[in-house]
C-alpha cells in the first residue's frame, strides 16, 4: 500500500524473492505510479488504497505510507480483515497505537512493526559473543543513527505526515536498546531539537535504564552519517558499524577490542528484509500475535517517554 522508496528498493524485491509469498498488487494514489511499480514488479496496478482493501484475494498488506497516515490505513486494513506489516514508526503516539493493537486483537489479525534489523544475523552473532563472555559483563550500551539532511519535500519534514527524527531514526535507537537490554526500560532523560518553522524535531538524544544497565542513544537527520552501536563490557568492547541499514549482499563487520588487541570479524551477508517477511508469515500461520503486540506497545511507550522527558 503506497509505492514508497523503501518498498521499491528493498521490501518488494524481498517479497518477490520468497516463494512463500505472492505479490498480488501494488496500490498508489496515482495510476502512473501504480503502473510503473506493477510493470517493474510483475503484479497488478491498483489506484487508491481502499480498492486494494476490497480485494478478497489479498491476505496481508505491507504498509509503507508516511508515518502520519498509518493510523487511518492500519485501521481500515484491519477492518477489511487483512494482516499488516506496517513500517516504523507504527503510530505517532501511544494512545492511537494502543487502539490499533486492540483492534488487531479483537479481529484476530497480525499487526507487526517493520524493524527488520532485529532479524539480521549480525546481531544474533553479537548476542552469542556477549553470552560467551567475550567482553566480560556488560556495563553499558551506546548507539547512534543519523544522516545528512533529506530532500526538502521528504515527508519526514512535514509534521502533519508524522515527520520528525524521533519517529524515524530515533525509533531505531529505542528498539535496539530493547534488543540488547530487554523491554523493561524507562527513559530517564531526553532531548529533542526542533526546527521552529517546520515544527518537527531534527535530532535528539535519550538515556534509558532498566535499573541495572543503561543505554545512551542519539539520532538525527541533520547529522554526519552514523549507524552503529557499541557494547562496553568489563573486559572489552564490541562495536557494530552498519547496524540498522545493512543492505542485502553487505558483509557486516564486528569489532572486538580488548587490552592491547583489536579484532575485526567479517560476517556473511544476510537479508533482513526477507527474514522479517518469513517471520511475519510464520507468526500468522502459528497465530502468534501477542508478543508482536507487546513489542509495539513497549516501543510506543518509550517514544512517549522521550517526548515527555525532553528538557528543551
Ligand atoms: N524499515 C526500514 O528500513 C525503513 C526504511 C525507510 C523508511 N521506512 C518507513 O517506511 C515508510 C515510508 O518511508 P519512505 O522513505 O519509503 O517514504 P516515501 O518514499 O516518501 O513513500 C511514502 C509513500 O506513501 C504514499 N503517500 C500517500 N500519501 C502521501 C503523502 N501525502 N505524501 C507523501 N507520500 C504519500 C506515496 O505512495 P503513492 O504515491 O504510491 O500513493 C509514497 O510513495 C515510513 O513509515 C518510514 O519510516 C522504513
């Protein structure tokens, strides 16, 4: 639903690469775009998102609309009886996100947020290193995700379309903190820096803790490119340099630093777009929805806390 950049570059090629999936149609607001995508990806072109929902031969929707439109179209998709893989951030606030989750529960449909990086094998490799005691006990977690300014007409600069860095790059920082420290986190301090004319936040930082371990994160889209995390332990440090946007074919590098020693481990490439799609399908077939709902709500709670804690 929506011929988005992320759909064209990564998600539709992944759908088409998996034999478990059949891409039935793409829907766009315009005939021209729908047609262009349909020809490129060998499927039907549909004009108007509602017309897509009226199709009975469609089980699931991949929804990469601007964040501010998710609420309307997730609700409509659930009402039409479709499972949904929705792009991050799933909702713009906790209240509306909770209502979407409750509707999915009521309709017995899967609603999942597309944080595909969690399904890239590089992070499980890091988790295994942590469990094996490679860097001793974990002492703290730090992460950054940010990039230089986007085109002026990008929806991320439009408050009405759910723009802003927190719901975009910032959301990864809250998610990766949960990935390594668990869901029992609270935001203790945060800053969001707004563009006064656009009324959207351009960059920010947050400090989260679970009472034992802390996470310091920063993000933005007026920044020198960073896409990393580092885990500092009692005996060493682990760093991942391309943590959230590893494209298919890219071989990730994990760096281990210890007293007088620096090791770089080059890992096999992976395709986290295909991996999350397979997991989405598996969750539907097994009817395992609840942990996805819980993850969505924890994420929305932390986003809300960042907004409440911002001191600027
Ligand atoms: N998981 C990831 O790695 C990842 C990466 C990038 C982005 N995302 C997420 O994916 C979503 C889309 O991001 P994107 O960068 O791909 O966006 P994009 O290229 O701007 O695409 C958004 C699409 O939404 C549709 N749309 C409907 N109303 C619109 C409006 N008023 N203004 C603009 N577009 C409108 C358009 O499709 P039609 O013209 O065909 O209707 C447009 O192509 C966002 O939620 C973003 O956070 C996720």
